């Protein structure tokens, strides 16, 4: 049975996920089971335990490690405060460029690594179709301590593909020394930690920390593609540094929404590229971002800016993104060469800013304005939100209403000359908009986003790019996935019949 990964948004917000499978030619299949033994032989009859295989025993380049479905518990220890904590799984696996090692759930099953994974000694290894997350995740860190769910600190050309990641102080750490890292088709949710507000007995207030991705890079390019991130304590895509580097990122066809929503009243960025050193070689292409809250009006939906001071960033492309919600749509700081085209933006306040002190940057008033000769901003679509001044070009972090400009004044700066400001409906979008992102590693899987701005009870969505006629499918709501997928129930099942499917 094929499964369509599925996420849908109406005028408020709802969502949905998937199933998966990646294939590779392998020298051998090595079997692992929750009840496996260190003295097994890796066959289906005598499987290894996970620790033995993660230590590299019997695993050669090109092998496929098949984890039988079930729960693999990380070892427990105590902190110096006596609070329980899990010891991370640390795979030590070495594939080769032409013979990667595949670590995946057995066909038709789900293996759950109950804890966290530290990737410190892996090369050319692909982790595919696994569930990784601590079922005892405590965002207050009072009863149980968590690490980052998947933390990649070293290694060459490691991939995390079509995994379900949750329950860590962050979702995924992707650091500069993890070279050539690819994160594809993953579901990242319910992550981070909260700084407790003593006045809040429900423990849902105060700033949330921890991100779906916390990423830095120096050499080569990291790829984040076709992932879904939501309902964490902090930001979603968080490409950030003060002392490291943020050079070389492809952020393509992801769905990010309700960033920071685990904390009551909090609004966080869905997409952030933000550092003290300049960013360079950034591509933000074809993504969906939805932030229904504008409670914290200094938080943009997407931000490519700088913190504290304002160096000139290098080259970036921001193209064909669908950015809906928040108070600020797209915040840009100084760039030597940046192309912003084909985007569709709606927010409650300022569609786009180009500022030497981007919103929320902490940079204060700057002595100069960005040089617009390197900004290629055109062929974008803005949906009227009812504000007469919905653009900003300046040098301040704190914007005053009388500093905001209208669309005609923005175009007079040489920006968006071929772009359009479309009428909205009561200051917001109208109609329906759908997205289908087929999964390149698993035929029959896709992420789907549906915006039903008028509150329609159902919307037509064309699944033919992901499914052939007659193939059966299941649709899941991502918001029903709190931990493992086994606990989620499809909201719709059927067979593709050659015409758009009617989604509730």
C-alpha cells in the first residue's frame, strides 16, 4: 500500500504526514532486533542487538542494516542532580562514496530508537525510515533530561531520510564538521525546552528554546529538503552562528509551520539565516511557511539578516516560496548579491524589509542603508493586508509607522517593478492553494499542504505526481503525530481514480 505524506492548512492551521522506504544495492542484509544478541550472526534467525551493529561489528560498505520493528531503548544514567537521562546511541559506521551503508526499518515495520542519536563517527551512512525520539521527553527538564534528538557533529556525506524525529532539546543538530549532510523527507516535531515562568502553574509560558534544525556550515553544501517541521519550543529552520560559519545551505521544498507554538503566546521564525559572521551561498527555494500568530511582532516568517552588527552577506536566492502569516513576511539585511523572485507573501504587517539592521537583530540604528544594486527583487506576489505602508527600507531595528512605505514607493526604489499587489479578502488571502511534494527516495510518498483560506470543508488536490492511478493511499494529519506514527490514525484512505482527490 502506498502512503501519501500529508499536511493541510485551512484558515487556522492543520497538517499531515506519511510512510517511506529507500532502496540501495547492498553487499549483505544484516538483521537487528530489540531482543537480538551480541553473539548473533546478523541473520533473520539470529539477529544482532543494536549496540553491536552500531559499534560496527560485521558491517561493511554497501551493507543494509535492517532493524526489526519495535522499541530500542537507550541506556539510562543520572545527572549530577539525580534526574534520569538517556545515554545517546552512537553509531560508528563507515561506508564509501559508491557503497553507502543503509540503516533502516525492516520492510513494512517501524523501528523506534527511544532516546537520542549522536552522529560523531559515521561516513557515507544513510539512516532511513527510523523513528528517533525519547518517549519521556520533558520540555521543563525537571523529571527527565534530553539531548538533541539527532546531533550530527562529525562525518562525511551522512543522510537522514524519511525519519520521524521528536522529543529532544532540539530536533536535529547539523554542524560544520558534519560535511555534506543531507536531511530529506523527515518529520521533526515536539522538540525543545522551556525556561519556567514561576508565575505560570501550567508551565506553558516563558521563552521556548531549541529548534527543529540548528545548523552551521563552512565547506560544501548542506541540503535540507522535503521535510516537515512544527510545534516545537523554538524556531524551525535555525541557521545561526556567532562564532562559526553559515555558508552553503540548500533549503528546498520544506513545510514549516507554527514555529514556537509549544509555548503559549510565542511566535518564532519558520526560516532563519542569521549570524554575526556573514552568510553566503544560501538557497531558500520552493518552501511553505505558515505562522498564524503575530503576537510577537518582531518575529518574521522568514529572515536572512545579521545579529548585533551588520556585515555584508554574500550570495543568496529566495525563490518560489509561499510565506503566509506572522507580522513580518520576509526580513533581509545587507547582501552583496541576492535574488528574490517568484515568492508569494502575506502577513499582517510588513511584507518585506531591506534594512542594515534587520528586525529583531539587536543591531540598533546603523550609519548606512543597504546598497540596493545587489538586490534583484522582482516578479513576487503580495496579498493586500489592508495596510497603506507594508514595506521598509532603512537602517533601524525599531521601525516607526511613519517610516513604512507603500508599494508604489517601494517600486520607485527599483524593487519589484514586475511584481503585483493582489487584493485580499478582509485583509487576508482567499480561495485555496495546494502543494504536493513527491518524495524522491520513496515512490508513492509525498508531503501535501492545503491552504483553505475561506474555511472550505473540502478541497480538491491532485496527487497524480506522487501516485499512479489505482494505487491506494492513506492521508495523515501531522498534528495527530505527537510521538510515534503507530499512534496516529489516517484521516482519509482511498484509491487514486485519475481525478483530483477530495480532501476533508
